[in-house]
C-alpha cells in the first residue's frame, strides 16, 4: 500500500481546513504526490481564505450581488481621440520618439469559445492575409519602431493554459519581427474554485486542485512577480499601455491618446467607445463623488443602463474597451498593496471529483471562481483621463464563434476591411466594390503612410481591383 501523506503535508491541509484534498493520496504514484504537494505549498492560503469569505458572503444560493447605489453617478468628460489638437498629438509623438512607452498585451485566453484549439492570439483573422491576432498586433509595434526610431518594450501576459503554446508560436514566427530582447513573457496567476455549498476547495483530478485564471487583474501581480516593472524601468519606460489580444483594431499607441495621458498628468487613462445600445455587453466608465470607476455591465441595473439624457444619449455611454495607459510609478505603488485589486466572484460550473474519484460534469453552477479586474485600480488614481474612440476606428473584438451575429470572425474581418477601405479612400486610393483589402500593420501605422503610398504611385492608378494586403515601403 502506498504511504499515507507525510505529516507536514497533512498538517498543511488540516490547518487550512482542507483535508479532503488528500482523499486520494494513497492512489497516487510518487510523481503525482509531488505535483499535488507542490500545488498546495504554492498556494497563498491567506488569499484563499479571502476567497472563501467572499463566497460565504454570497451563500450557497449564489444570489445576485448587492445593487450598487448609482444615484449620483454620471459619465465623466470624454476627450475625442481625433480632436486634431496638435499640442496633444506632438506630446504623444515625443513620448514614442523618446522610447518612454511600453506595452502589456493581455493574452491569457484560449480559443475555446471560437471552436479553436490553442491560444486566442494564434487565431488567424486577417481578412486577406489570414494573419493571426499576434501577427497583427505585434506588427503595430514594428510600425511604431519604423516611424519613431524606438522600439516599444512589450510584456505579454499568458496563462498556465497558453504559456507553452504562446512561446512556441513566437519562437516559430521569429517573434513576429520583434527583437526578442524587447519582449517579456509572464504568466497571470490562478485561484482555486470554491464549492458553493461547502466553501471547500475542489479536486478536478486526484493530484490537482481545480483552479482558474485570476482575471486580467492578474496582470499586476504577475508583472510584479516576474520582475516586469523593474524591466520596464530599466528600459526607460514611463508610461505602460495595456491592451487585449482579441481586438485587431486596437490603437494603444495612438499619439493623441498617449499625449492626452501625459498632458493631463493622469495616473490612469482609458479608451472608451460611445455606447448606444443598453444591452451591449461592455462595462461603462462612471464618476461618482469625485471617484471614477468602471461598472461591469452585469452590475448596472437594466433601468439605469437604458436611461437616456435629454439629447437621447445614454446616461452611461462610455463603454470600456480595455485599453489603459498607466504611469509606471502608479503601477509600482499599486503592486505593493495586496488589497489594491478586490476579488470578484462568479457562480460557474466547475468539473470536480465525486467521493469515489470520478470526474463529474455539473449541469448547473456548483462553485465560485474568483478574479481581479485591472480597471479596479481606477479609483486609486489621483487623476483619470477618459478618451473616446469611434468604435469603427478602434474596436473589433473577437469573442464569439463563426456564425454569431456579433464579435465573430466574420464581423471582425468585415470591420477590418471597412477600416482599410475607409482609410484608403481618404488617402485617394480607390477600391473596387466587393473587394477585400487589408492594411499591413507592420508597415502602415496611420494615414500618413497611406498618403505617401498614394503619392509614390506604388498602386497603378491608385486603384485596387483585387483582394490584397496593402503594404508601404
């Protein structure tokens, strides 16, 4: 018979009130026992206790979270992104030329909802090129280097599920043309799921506790633990911009956005789109009693979500698109406070072992998962600046499988083609009806590149009659 758990690991499980985690110890071989013991020793049990306390406050019935009092909340002033204010634009250009801008690409998600096996960043979405999300977004950094002469150091946040495959993809694709020395990969953390009825942790294998990624707020802890904040500082980065891997139209390094952040001396700046449909599933930026925060769409009561002002505009119309600029010092200070990002919980179906060791697939929510949101740093900022970008110019999220009415591969590709046709037309380059075109993100940063392309006569008659990827230089 295999040995019983050693007294040390027994003590750890007992003191944590989790003896059930060793229920199958006698079935495990040495390697499996080692994996389980390492996982248990690696847990932050104080944090787990906080998760259990939050779960207990909701109760086994998992009723709705307390309704927020938003009686005095309104949408804060939003600066339009294409204001044409040269002083603001020049401030952003100077920051890019000085090499003081860094990026964080949030890329921990898998392509499961898309019916795709692998990290979401490896999903091919280019309408003509079939380029992946990674290739499109990392290409933008190559265009910034080409224009301003400085690389943008990029930290890429993976997860336990995507880290190995992401590293393999980047190696195989030569980091999509970036200097590997300017790219830092780090993992977000995980948090155990908690049984909604008992408050106990769950096993999803005899040698493994059921865990889930700790949300995009895991960016802060993961970056700090990996030495990423010191890495940015060593490279002279003063402003760090985070953006999501699922939005190929993202404009994190737009000079006007960066310039507005700098000139307003903001600790935290964020991009929003104008929300017109109350049912649109995006959080909103709101201000109340001098504090600015993001309210998740699920936390905004239906009546308030639908409330409109006298001009017909939604009262809460600043839809968050998860593009944020941070003062690096602000992130450093927040990283030293374990309570800077509160826990959020969600009632979910979590596969787990029954008492006999058989894996059950629950048909209804049975457990709580926990995560943190990076936008919860907003109330801690001394100054928050909100910048509004037209959705067609900066937001085409890929979230749903093919055939879905919105946020699907088809709608994203349509948005990318429409963006390309619109900007080519503005530069004097005509595109025949029904022709798909795509802008090469690695060589075309903005309309200046397209105007130079048109002036050079690189396209015969400045007209496009067949599907193609338009490149400059």
